[in-house]
C-alpha cells in the first residue's frame, strides 16, 4: 500500500505545476541611433597615398671607364656644385696623355723644320736656282706638317680631358640619395655611380586609376598631407601625368609639385594627396556604419516611427564620399536609418532612439 502512495503524490504535483500560468517576459527593446536620409549635392573627395620625391634627381657617372679607387661621399651627404664625389684609377689615361704630348712635340718639330725649308727654297726660287714646282712641293710639305700639328694638339687636349674625367664631380648642389657603385668596382663610361637629389622643389609621386585622369587634369590646387605631420596641409599643383599606364598595375603615375614645402618635409616621407571633384547631382548618402552585409547583399536597418520597429532593407551602393557611402537604389529621402547597433537587431524588433539627425544637413532631423 505504501508503494502506491508515493507515485500518486508525484503525479498530483506534476498536474498542479502544469496548471500554473507562464511568467510574461518583458520585450527586448534595444537602443539605437538613427539618422534621417536626405539628398545632398556633395563633391567627391579622392585620396591617394604617395611619396615625397625631389623635383630633379641626377644619376651621376664617370665619362670614362675604369676602376674606382675611392668614394668620398655617403648617402645623405650634402654636396655642392663642383665637389668631388669619387675617383677612378688614372694610370692608363695618364700614360695615354703623356703619349699624346710626345706626339704633339714631334709634330711641332716637323712643322718648324718644314717651315724653315720653305723659307730657304723661297730664296732660291727668287734667285732662279729652282723651279716653281719645287717650291710648291715644299709648300705642300709645310701644309701637311701643319695639319699633323693640329691633329696632335687636338689629341693632346682630348687625352687631357680624359685624364680629368677620372674625378667624378657634382654638377648640382643637393643631397646624395643613393650609392650605386663602390671602391674596387670596374665601371663603364656613363654607368650610374652616385644619385644626387637637386635641392629646391619637392613633389609627391603617386598613381591614379584611368577613370580619374581626366578629372585630375582639371585640378589647379591639391592638398597634400604628410603622415608625420597630418595637421599641416600643403598646397600642390599637378606637374606631370604619365601618358602611359603601368603594365602591371594599369595605373598612371602622377607628380604633384609642392608650392611651398617647408624644410622639415623630407625626401621619402609618406604623403596623402587629396583632391575634390566638382559637385554632381543630389544623391542619397548613409554613414558606412549603417551598412550591413546580409546574405551577400548590402542592406540597412530602417526604422518605422509609428511602430518603433526596424526592418532590413536591401540597398545598392555607389562610391564613397568621406565617411559616407552613396545609395543608388533601395532608399528614399526622409526615411530613418539605424547608424549604431546595427549588428544586434532582428527584423520587427522594437527599438528606442538615442539621437537623430539628417545626413548631410547642418542641424538635426525629424523631431
């Protein structure tokens, strides 16, 4: 009998527990920040990363071949016009210069001897002891000697220049940016040995896609900011746009000259080039923070003010404009878009608004 009492009590307890009403849970209302979408007429802003480069950079090399015996500057050294940078072994060129001087001396002796013979034969001709033909042959000998003398003088001058070319001097004042040959290396004539950036104008080298070339050609003033000093904007002017695209990146190289570059803007610094396109037709824009990716499509959460619920609306995006992105399809002006808390919402979820405003306007949104 006792064994039947315990199961009865358990069954009665379960029946009573099932008759109790469930406890109602409070709805999950999430706070969000919303903005009213408005059509604005804004200019497109484009930014590209570049590098500070010298306006002119010379790659200096010897005008004669030879072996480098000394290098007198290092990277970063300031050089002046006419300063010696490197020296070649001049032994062979010095011997060639000595040989040219000897040939010049011999040519002078031959010319002097021929000239003296001509004077003597002219006196004999005047006395009638020789014919006119003999005198003409002596004159030809003098002319040939004079030509050999001129040739020897030119060769001596050339060899002297060759000997002087064994010292590489800077044609410009600037700073050494690269060393391309070291002491002990044998270099050919014209082979770059030292690179010197000419002091003066500086510019920014960067690349742009082909659809921005025509736009950039119309730009007069461009803003440049260095990564080291972002709070000091610099003015720039487009100096050169490459006529050919890079075969690897399919972009066009652009050089922007800095009109007034301070001394603390150093070569090799990273810079950001910023230019603004002409304002176009009014466009709808939303903050980038409002865009979510749902099922491989872009979408935004739209708030229904009457029910205080949100719905996920697919949109088609255009180009970026600063921190905003252009919406080409999916939205209309005046709707409220959630800009904060977008990753914790569900369709039909009730929300409470924290703050409101109008995208692209100066003061607030719908009350």
